[in-house]
C-alpha cells in the first residue's frame, strides 16, 4: 500500500485476487479512498492485466525463485523495466508515458 499512497488521487478501483495476501483489502481501500473488487475464483480472464503482468514479472523472477531473497532494489528495477517497456495495446507507448501523460520524444533524421 505504501507504494500506492503517492498515487492515491489516481486510484479509483482495485481488483484483488482471492489470496490471503489481500486479507487487509478493506484497509487498503479506506486508505486510498478506493473501491475494491474481487475476481471470481478460477476466472483468470477477469484479471487480464494482472495475468499479463505476472507473465512479465516471471521473466525476471521464474517460478521456484525464493521471493524472500529478492531485494527492494531488484523489485524496483523490474518495476522500472516493465513500466518503461512499450506496449502494442498502448499504441507503442510505455505504461509510464500513458499514466503520467508523457509525450515521447521523436528522433529527428537529417
């Protein structure tokens, strides 16, 4: 939640998975003044972005990786790489460009 606090004014809804790691979802929603929703069990298509992002994260932290051994710096590095990677569904802009309204620079040819 502390990572989301600086962005609270942008957060309207959150979609949670059904794992025990979201047991405090009400506290998160209260702190961010957001509405939380849970996907139905075994309905991965209800969490398309989540499933896609999990696949991207698995490129850096494969299954079997002991996540307690991953440092905050490693996590931040992966977040930076994923959020600055262009996406076809975003018109080849990065998530950061879309979210923060950053216009990409255009290379000039001479």
